[in-house]
């Protein structure tokens, strides 16, 4: 609910939003697409990306922060 409310703030529509879907190494975890669908953020008219990541394997974080830094 909080993310949904933040995404509707008019003054922040040009602020990029990065969602880190951690624990992607855990069996049965949601894909980035699944997380985006659950958060109902697909098709929004703004810079928003969901990245699967895992602190254990270290995957996903570099790509995620590159995406974010390219938009700041």
C-alpha cells in the first residue's frame, strides 16, 4: 500500500524507483516479473524497475544500481 501511495505522489513522478527483489537464490522465490505483478507496478508511466537479487550469491545488485545511477 505504501509503494502504491508513493507512486501516486505527483511531485515525484520523475523520480526513478528501484525495487530489489532479494532472496532470488531461495527455491520457489518470485521472479522480478512476479514481484512486479504482485506489486501491481507493471505499465506505470514512470521509471520503475524490479531486479531479482541475492545477497548470498551477490547477483543482481550491480545491474540494479547501474540502472539507478544511469537515471540520476
